[in-house]
């Protein structure tokens, strides 16, 4: 027990050292002009390209050790195209408007006091993520853009990739004259460092978990600092009776099968009973050809008897794989009821040519993102114009949906007077 406590103390000590450096860097970042922060991101993108061979070699090392499923392996894999996309993402974030250089509101009181609400960085972010090594680069970009320092802890399966990416980003920060400690990464795969991060009150201002349900629940349960939760993506595509069949087929195929391991993938199809006999066989044929398997309710199996029967738990499952749950529903309200009972308030879509039905669906959905006639896989910071994202927030506090630079700021007030005193 003493040895375990000693190891835990070492992680706490390391976290204290990293946290102190991050707070110093955050204080500097908060007062740097936008041009300096943007230059750091451009330099970091150049460093990613310059170090491509080393990063891909590190990723190969991770892939050789990986023992998980094909869909999770896809999340872990880096190649030249994905590395270039990572670099472009940093440049796109750099090109965004400065989230700090704006006035959120201003007004003058009857006594002449002029009050302004202006943005400011949150401070030091802690990011705990799994599998996808590009998340570290995206998170670093958004943190720097918004004037925040960040401490990263990637999954053990992506350790070598994450270290190589972080080394390149740090190189870029240094080249631009920005504190290198603005972006730091856990020095090992020791899981006790996560506990040290979760207990780092006073050092970390916000913890952002990005991964599976178990990780998010652990962070929410154990953290002593505020958490910006990224829940599982138990997303639905509801095909309404007024849907265009060609559109429905195209959108669903993309929403489910473009990348099955991402949190924006559709996991459940809700199909209106009026069109189900004509459309369901077409959808099943399309997705089967793409390698998808199914779990269907009784009404769906009455139309397509070859479909495996769904258990109740299947409608509570984020598959993150080439599996789709299928349920036949009678109208918008039943679709909304199912989503409310089984969804995770991440992203849910309606496919229809009926604008009244679409607007009713969008007004009554509780999810962070509601979509009309579009693939759920568009729930992504880059696709929203944020350049990248640090996660998809599904909680009700501070921010929801894709988290970009603007969502990682808070605000403060500035009051300008001419000698007023309070009576």
C-alpha cells in the first residue's frame, strides 16, 4: 500500500509541476495579441508537416500494438491524408476571428456608468481523450486560439502518436515565441495521472473528457474541478413519411457508414410506418452492401424477416461499429418519444420534405444538435466552421454541441465611470 501511495504522490507532484507551468503560460496567453496566437498555430501546422515521417512512424508503433476492433483501429490510424487534414485544421482555426477581441454587450446606466461584458479565457484546460490521436492537435489549436493553456492525456493505445504530435506542436509554439508550456501532455500511460488531473483543483479550470461512456462517467464521478461532458453519441435518424426516398437512402448510408467509429454516426434508424414497406427493403439493401448489420424490432422484421431481432438493450447501445438498430414508428411524436427515452442528447436528424414536420421536430428535440435533411456525421467542429473541435458537449451548462474557440471563453465586466458614488 505504501508503494501505491508513493506512486500516487509522484503523479500528484508531476501534475503540480505541469499545472504550475500551465498557469504561467495561460497568464501570458491571455494577454498575447491574436496575431501571436495565430502565428503559433501556423507554425505548429508547419511543424506537423515537417515531422510527418516521425509522427507516422510513431503511429505505426501504436497500430502494431493495438488489439481492438476494426472501427476503433480506424480511429487510431494516421496516414498522410489525415496528418495533412490535422495541419490544415490548425491553419483553419488560426484564420477564425479572435474570440477575445469582441464586446459581448454594453450599456449605460441612468447614473452614467458604462458597463461592458467582454470575453476572457477560461485559464487552464485538462483534456482526457481516447483512441484518436488527432484530438490532441485539435484541442491544442482551439485552446491556443482562445487564449487557454491545455494539459492533454491521451489513451494508452495512442501514446506514441500523441507524444510525437505534441512534440511537433511544441516546436511550432516555440518558433512563434509562444510559451511551450501552453500545451503539455501526460509524461506516461500511468492511469493514476488521470486521477491527479481530476483532483487538480486550483491548477485546472475545466476538465473535458472525450471518449466512451465509462470514461465520461469516471470523470464526472471523480473530478474536483468543473467538467464539460462529452456523452456517448447515441444518435437517431428519423425518416418521416414525406421523405424523398433517394435523399433518405443517401443520407442514411452516410450517417451510418461513412465512419462508424465516430460519435456523430447514426446508431438507430426510426422509420415512419406509412413508408416502411416500400423504403425499408431499399435501405437494408443499401446498407448491407456497405457491410452493415442490423437489430430490428418486430414491425421491421415483418417487412424484412431476414433482419435479426433487436433486444431492448440494442436501442440503448452506441455501436461505434457497422451495426444499426431499426424501429418502425407512427409519426413525429412517437419518434420524439423514442429519442427522449433512449438517446444521449448528442445529434438527431429528421429526413422529410414536410417543413412543418421538420420544424416541429427541431423545436421539440432536446439534443445538442438537431438536423433536417442532413447526415448526423456533420456534427463536427470543422463542418460547423470552427476549424476543429475539442469535443461535443451534451450537458446543459456553459456550452452544447461542437466546442470551438468561442465556447472556451467566459466573460467579465468592465465598468467605466466619471466619479460616481453609490448612495
